[in-house]
C-alpha cells in the first residue's frame, strides 16, 4: 500500500515539474525599465495564426499543452492613440470634424477604474476544474484564476506610476472583487489595495498543493495603492451571497465562508487606505443599501453617483444572478440624486457594475448577463429617464469583461446634450486583463472630452502576473471568446459631449 502511494506521489511530482516547465510565456513583452511598466503606452497582442493553423485543439484543463502547442504567446505593440468619437455631437459639428488642441484643454478630473478582479480561493471545491468542465464559458474556469492577486498587485503598480506622472483624483473598484463571495477572497483584495502581506495559504492545510506549482500560494508583499489616491467601491453580483449559497463555512477554515451583502460592506471599514468605508456609510451597514454619491474634487462641479444595479437576494432566479436589475427604492434614490445634481448645475457620472444600452450577442452568456426581464424598473424605462438629464455625461461599468464604448444617443436631434456615453472596463482576470484611466477635459468650444485609455498591469519577466497573462491569452484562444478589438482586445477613445449653455457658462 505504501509503495503504491509513493509511486502516485512521484507521478504527481513529475507532472507538476513538467507543467512548471511549460508555463513560461512564449514571449515576454517588457523591458526592465520604469517607462515600459506604465502600460498605457503599450498594447499586448497575442499570436493567432500559429495556433489556429497548425496546433491541435486543447481544453481549458490541459494546462501542460498551452505553450507546447503554441497557445498563450504574446508581445507588446505600440500604443493606439485615442480615437475621436463624435457619435453624440450634432450633425454640423460632425461635418466640421474638429480636432481638439491639447494645449487648449483644461483637465477637470482624472481617475481610474478597476473591475472584475475575481480574486479566487484556489481550493474552493465548486470550481469548474474539479468536474473537468468549463461550461463553454471562460469565466467558469481558466487557470489564471489562481494568480488573480498577483495581477491586481501589478495593476496597482501601474496606477501608482500613472499618478506619479499625472496625479489621479480618485479610483473606482467596480465590483466582483471576489469570485465566490467569500470572506478570504474579499480580504485579499482589500489587503492588496492596502499594501499588506498577502498569504493565500489556508489555516487547516497550509500548503494544499505539493510540488513546484505551490509557489503561487507563497506570501508576498503587495505594493499598495498610493495613499494620496482615494478609492471607492461598487458591489458586483459575485460579491454578495446568492440565495442558493449556504451561509456556513465550506470547510473547517472559518475564513472560507460566504458573505452576506452587509458583511461584505462591513469589511471596507477595516482598511488602511482612504476613505474609510470606501464610499459606504456606517448607517448603510444596517440596511445593506449599497448606493451613494460623492464629489471627488473640490471646486469642480462633477458628481459621481454609485449605483447598485445587481439583482436582489430575494429576486427570483432567472437563469442565474448576473442580471442588471433595479427595484423601486434604488430607482427613486437614483432619480433624486440626478435631480439634485441637475439643479445644482453639476456634471454627473454614474458608476455601476452592470452596463446598460449594450448589445448582447453571445448565445451562452446573454441569458445570464443582460438586464432582468422581471426587474421592477426595465432597462428601457431607466434609459429614458437618464436621457432627461442633460448634465449626465458618462456611465462607467464592468461585468461583461469587455472594453466596449457605447453611445446612448438623444431621442431628439435638436437636444444632443440628452446623450451620454457608456464605457465598459475589461476584467483584470480574463483577456485582455486591462483597467482604465479617464480624463475629463474641458474644451474651448463648449464641449467636454472624455479620454478613456486602457492600461495594462505591470508585468515582469517570469512573474506570476506574466504567467497569468499567458494563461489568459491561451484561454481566449481555446474558448474563441467574442472579444471586440482583437488582437489586443483594448480600445482607447476621446469621447465628445456637448455642454448645455448653463454648464458651459459655469465652467468658463
């Protein structure tokens, strides 16, 4: 019996060593210079032809075949300049096709958005990998999930580099910090922002994997977000317990437990970065109401409205809990915030986990992720109401793991100011592993430019973040995901908005 166990252990060790030899990326895109780490100047491209033309198909579980069969290769390409978008502007303005002079633009606001981190408890027994099945959807399981803490750390490194060059006013973490609404996953994500030592081991079994691949469980010291940058949190559908999830620990480890909405919110008061609560107020810990607003920069009339548009825990299951949804209470609160912002002559940005007005073409994910058909407030009703506020310029979101920019055009051509932009930020976990930086710029012709740029996490050769990018690329190739803007998956835009006469006068 003991001899059989020894042989089994030797075979496992051999397999793990073989995997370790295969996971080095085909190409590593960065040099050891600080300027290259600020990846808004770089776009990553993966290799398509060698895989599709010559290599066999592999599944998401066949990690050892990724590099061997040509999957997962990537390199850095020159940055794409932001495309000027005039979709919301009047026809006569589009005919002129003016180009804004950067020397005549005044920066009103500079912020970043990070979303869909999906920091993952690697030993959670519900992952698709344990049943050898990804469900045909890359988000169900792909091997880079185990490296999500390292990718977040690399993103924070890039944020700090941007702040050093052009100070950021604030940041938004836009939901799905966790993958399974667990306490340990949430604490790891907050601690990475705080710059603490990150220990992915578990109390009951400190090293659940043996062999060379256990290294990604080892402790590391997160770089931490620059303390000058306040960051605010939005709740995502993965962040609060769903009705069919038990409220008891999954194992003997008390840290591996599901969180309710209120428990999730409470953890943001245990932090070393600012502000305490990261947008949530202590009185909200009684109700679980996860909406709030703030004005990020003194002297600049811009208001950010943070909206929880995830499904309620008591909403019936309609093919899952990833739909956008608003009950009457949240809708009424949103209208009140918009009314006050409009009356006070403030430009407004809505930040929510789930986008609106976007196209869902995927046969597998559309039934799970689009706006709920039984939401008390329909998507059409919401958009119509939003279009009645000319000072609303932007809706930012995550959720779909896409870098899509969608114009929501005014129903009245004579009132172009009733339009706004919907900008989605991709996931830090899945390809292309981007976050975004936004600049709100005032132009001299009574327009606003919203400059939205994709940013890559800092990735050093041989790092876990580098391995994660290779896995993300391989998963994109294996699942043949419907990602826009291939091969990089990224998109930069300068999005123009026409100001009302009142706001143009106020902004000077």
